[in-house]
């Protein structure tokens, strides 16, 4: 097991600190582990597994954004 700190989790997932906290609170993200009095880390394998469960974006749907009021996309 290899442990990674918050900056690496943010970089790997593309999520914000707040999003990670909310997902953890809802038990929808791997739990952090205390590694010191003031330090936490995540299991890299658990983060990788979580990323693998994320659905892929359908390229057709990704481009089908509604037009803005001013007519621009």
C-alpha cells in the first residue's frame, strides 16, 4: 500500500478539497487515513479504483450543451 497526500489526490481526481470532503462524508470516496497528529493520506490503490469507477463522458452529450441566452455556446 502506498499513501498519497492531498495535493496528489487533487491532481489525480481533478476535484476540489470541498468536493472530496463532501464525497467522503457521503461515503462515496475513499476514506483518508491519519498518518500523524496533523497529517492524513489516502491509499493510492483505493483512489485509482475510485477513478476507474467514474463513468466515461459520451462525446456526443458533452457537446450538446444548451446555448447561452446571448446565442453563444
